[in-house]
């Protein structure tokens, strides 16, 4: 089946290079590339289980973002230095 595709220049150069290096027709290269892309998109990944560990965060810090926690700890460190 014939079809017209608009392919960006950089991608077209890569396809031409692959075609010339493997000495295979451009049609074969494009078909193989599309098949690989479509099969990779259809593969479902397994859910990843992440093991968590308690790190002893003070109750006052629970439920805040890591950025907020970092900012709070930085302020506390500066206060300690200022008191010394």
C-alpha cells in the first residue's frame, strides 16, 4: 500500500543512513521501525512495588512536601548557628 508521510528532515536522514548502512530498501527500514514502535507501545509494564521505611520524621513535619521540609530544616539549622 502506498502512502505519503511528512517526516522531519533529521529523521529522514537517519532512515536514509540506516538504509545505506544495512543495504536494505527504505520501505523495509520504515516498516521495521514502525513495527518496533507499535509493539513497544503495546507492551504493558508491570506495576512497581516500592518498599518504604520509617525515617523518624517529627509529627509536625508529616504531610508536608519535601521542599517544605528541606526549607524548615534549613531554617532550624540557621537558628542553631545564630544561637551559638
